[in-house]
């Protein structure tokens, strides 16, 4: 199954020295991250280390205080944030589907209102995308009638329908019952294999080991160590990473 | 005559009711509906603007909304209707002539807007922040996210309270009689009151009361029905409630949910 239909336009992503404070609380203290075009970076680390915040600075749901975010080497901080977010898909822990709309309408809303596609074209794109995550038959139900795993696959389809150049996943499987995790991870792995540039904040170490090109370990607002999965998991240099791995593996 | 049957006659004089009935139906009922429905529409639009202003990050929108709400919720409806209906009458005279309806509707709307604004604001604020984040992440601006995602959900949650406000509006529409109505402008209450005043018998007024109940009781049951449906979630076969809001804020079914 190929989940992505248009990943030829993937871009490389770089996060450079990003700082962010909420009031007195310094959440990011110079975080760096490099993802090659079509690459997948998994961000791991303890709770409160700034993983989700870092993800949100990439599509500027949160504006960094300092530092830069580059797509294909070009800073995005001067761009219109709304236009930027159409190029960057994001998937949330709690899915954030719109509960008052059908599954299909969840997908067509942005296609019609932002991409200005005519209704029938939007429906066609949406149905194709739903089919790719195996949920075409659920197009006309409300999100509440789906399982968590199905809802998350719809959320992924909703983001992909806009043909993003980068996909961000914020603990996409953390809210799921264990038996539903696999299906969602499968969709994500397919997407990665199809060449989508992805940043995946996750607690699924197996996924990171198998799918990621880069694993980045975050602690206290910085990326302490980053490298290929084998290097990070088998030959961790930093003691804090070793301690973290000993707790989660 | 014994006191009890006198009492009965005072309220249930069928002949008096029969005499008032045609005017109630052909004049009073349409006029009450005109007042209540137009004030409901205008009041809801104004209420939506107040609600959005009330949650604005700019204090120059938030404060006026707050003051407005305090003033129009705090004044007696009768005082507001007289102040606006009589106070602005010279102005109205130049624009649309002596008809007291425009100013009556305006006064009713301004009062209703204060309450409806608070209802809508509560509903909008009850929508989880994650919904806004989800919409923004797709590339919607704050305004688009509010209009397409947040407000429709928020309004849905407070529909029962909104319908309650419509009930209050139907009842308050009786107060425009303060502004002086010619025969054809009289609404239910005024017609009942006129008959009662000329005959000294309250039956026509009681009939007017029954007409009010005819309008309000079904609405109270509609409130309960909506409330139950929102609580239980929609039945699969239920009519689609997909709502998109115009910037002005009146909910309108799109009716083109693709199947």
C-alpha cells in the first residue's frame, strides 16, 4: 500500500538553534534538527523535554523567540504562517478531527476553502486519500463513530489531502489502545517509505529503530544526540540518553 | 350570582373569547410573530458579534462588549423599550414615518443580543483549544478557523439556551404596546388587553395568554428535544446538522453534504 501520492515535492528540513520561553519557563534552549529530503526523523525523549513544542515551531503554531526553521535551505520565518501550514501537514495525539462534520467533510473543508477546489474535485481527492488509509467506506460517518485508530488514520488522510511537503506527527499513537497502534504506525511507515519528509515525535522505539533515518534525543529543550537509529540505540554516547534508553527499552 | 361563577365568567366567558378570536388570529398573531422573529434574527446576529468581540484579544473590542452586555442585561426591558422607542422616535419619524415597529424590533433585538451574546460566548469558549490548533495546522487563519470550525461547534452546544432566549423574546414582544400601536399594529397582548379594558372581562386577555402558550410551549419542548439529541449524539438517520456560519453569524444549513 502506498499512502502518499505526491511526495515528489518533499523538501529538506532544518531547525537551527531554536529558543523558546513561556514566561520564565525556558522550553527550548537552542534545539537543532536536520532532516534530508524524503527522510524521516524520530524525536524521542522524556516528557517535558520540549519535543511537542519543537514540532510546533516548525509549522509556527508557536513562534520561536530565536533561531530559524529552513525548508530546502530557505527560512520560513518570513513566510505567511497560514500559507506555510498548508505546506506542512500535522497529526496530533488527540486527532483533532472536527466532530460536527462527516469524515469526508473533514477532508474536503480545507480543499474547498483553502485550495479553492470545486466541490466534486475536493470530494474526489478526499475519497482517494481515504481509500489510501483504508477508510473509504467510512466517508459519511462522524469521527465519534470511529475507533481511535481509524480517527487517527482519517487525521493523517486529512493532512495528506493538502499535498504537504513535510509531515509532523505529535505522539500520533499515544492516545490509542495498544491493538490499534500498529495500523497507524503502518500508515506512517508507508508514508516514510514513499519519500515523505517527516518529523515524528514518538514513544514507539521499535518504529524509530525501523523507520527513522535519524533519531534525535531531546532533553531539557535541546537535541542532545542525533544520528542513525543503530548509532543512537546501540552506541549512545550521552549518559542521559543511555539512562533514558534503559528505562524505555 | 355566586362568587365562584362570577370568577369563572371573568376568565372563561366564551362569547368574549369568540369575539376576540378573529382579530387575535388575523392581526395579533402575525404581529407578535413579526416582532419576535425579526428581533430574534437581528438579536442573534448582534449577539454573535458581541460574543466574538467578547473573546477578542483586543481590549478595545472586549470592553465595549462587556459594557454593552452589562447595560442591556441590567436595564428593565420596559425601560429599554421606552427609551429607544420613544427617545429615537423623532429620528425614526424622518426615516420610516410613525410606525413604531422598527424601533420596537430594534429595542427587543438590543436586549436579546446582550443575553444571546453571553450564550454564544459561553458556547464558543467551551470548544477545546485543540480544535483551533487542528484547524490552524491545516492552514486556516484565525478568523476562518473560528467561522468554519469553532463557532459552529460552540453554537451547537448552546442551542437549548438560545431557544430559551427566543421564548423570552416572544413574551417580551408584548412590551412594544408602550410605543402606541394603531389597530392594525396591535399584537396578541394588546388586543387581549383592549377587549379586557372595554368589557371589564379578562377572557380575551386569557385567550391572548393561550396564544402565547401555543407559541412558547412547543419551543420549550423543542429545547428538551435538542438537548437530548446533543447529549446522546445524533441518530444515524437523523437529518444532517452540518452548519457553516456566515461571518455575520446566523446559522444556515449548507444542505450539500456530499453523499
